[in-house]
C-alpha cells in the first residue's frame, strides 16, 4: 500500500478545475490508496514530500501499535530523575529542560545545534528567533520530538522525549507545522480532531465530547462536517492548533504560525495563543515577525549558528541593537518607524503598540498615534 500519492501540478489542474473537485480528488486517492496526497510544483520538492509523508505514516503505525501500558524498560515518566534532568514545572502547566542537546542533519558539514542548555518554566510564551539557517526550527523540532537528538536530553514535564512513545508524547507536547494542510489527514474537521484521540483508544463518547469542546473553543463548531481544505486560512490555522491541543498537551510548539497570513489573521491567532498561555499552556513559537514577538512573547530566545546567543525578557532583547545586528535581525517595524522622529524623541524606544502614549485631553478619540503630533485643526501630523 503506497504511503504517498504524488500528483504533478498540471495533472492536478486538469483533474480538479475547482476547489471542490480538488477536495474530491484528494478524498478518492486517500480512500483508494490510503495515501497522503501532495502536489509537486518543482522536482526539488519531491524528496522532501516523500520524506515527510513517510515520517507521518510511520508515526501513525507506531502510535497504533503501542500498548496501553508502557513497558517498564521504556517508562513514560522517570521515577527517580537525575539532578540534570529534573524538570522545571508548576501546577498549571509543563516545564521544559534541555541539557547538552546537539543535532546534525545527514550529510551536513556542521552540526545544526551545539550543546544547547535551556529551561522554560510552565505557562510562558516564548519566541525563538534568528536568521535563516540559525537552527531555530531544528531546536523547536528537537523539543517536540519531531527529530531525535543524538546527544543530550530533552524533558517535557519530567518526561524524556527520546524515551517516550508517540502516543504518550502527544499528551505532553503538541507540534504545529508551518503549513496547516500538512497536518490534515481526515475528511471532516471533526474527524481531524477525533483522530488523535482515537489513536489513544479512548471511548467514542469521550472522543466526541473532547473534540466538540475544542470546536467550540476555537469557533469551529459550525464547520464540524466540513472538509479541512475548504476552511478559510484562519480557520485552517485554528484547526491545526486544535489538533495539537485536543489530547490535552500542556506545551504547544509552533513553527512560523503566521506565515502567509495577513495582519488581522496573525493577530487573531497570536491573541488565541496568549489566552492559552494565560490559562497555563507553555507556548513556543518560531517566527520571523518581530512585531508579533514584541507584542506577545514574555521571553525571546535568539539562536545563531546552532547556539543560543541570547535568552532574556523580550523587552531586554529588543533594547540591544548590537545583539540584533550580530544575530542578523531587525528591529520591529514600529521601532524603525519612530527611530527618525526628532520632535518626539521619547517615542524612539517604543516597540509595542501598547506602549504608545494616549491622548489625555481626548480619552474617547480613536488611537491614531501620539497625541502631541496633531495640527491646530486636530488632524494627525505625520
């Protein structure tokens, strides 16, 4: 039985002239072959698509074959963790700890990660940033168990990621890929959420209750019977987050969650993640959007050449211009916009919209920026 049905772009266009026909084509291929369906627009994509489909299929086979009781030689939780592996935890979420984590991609001349040590307390909203190729996505995938680290240890809420089966790990940490469609394998939104719960062999009434709880929480209840590919971009993203959270994972790791979305959708998602963080979920986000980092992240980790070059409160990181230049990062757009203002030097250090001063003499007026920058007629002065 094939793992992947690979359809060329021209063939797919000919077979599916509209979106509904495209969905029907995917459903047919999945029903007949039981395969993941991908479209390759250039030959260079093929090895990547094959590798990813194989990994997903292998993960499902492993998860389905794992017994309900974990064997003693592969404990779900260490009964006596060493001092090095002791987790940093709290009552309302899960803590993360990395010690000496190194990783190297096959065929690469240099390691992708070099001896990473990191602690993340429960319930924190953490951004991981860096230039292209810095190692931030590899770090996130290592934490989530998407890639196995050959050296070092990653623990999530006291559980060693490398020694934990996929079913147990999914209850500890949820991973969201950059493209939400890469995670969708079911024909309806409801079944997409129910899939992971069924792999845990939960009773169907419990599966239904938990799936609809997530649907209501994410505003997708009316879309329960809709094919995931027919959702809007923002709805697809919410569903991908929901599939990662439905198993009750207290840690959520997201790779470029706002990529390809407009500002309204990006803010909608980040606001949702902030609410989850405030409720106790630990959030890890890899992103290139520095404005979103400054608006939402409690803490920012800067990665460069496979090493952590800075790890501090977000405000402290973006107050260090030399650090950002060395890491190949830019200040957020708001900071850059105010950098050249001569009449209002106090605004030069503003990086967040919430840091903008309000207009004391017009408290009910819309927020158009600094109250002092107005003409005698009351218009906003650029």
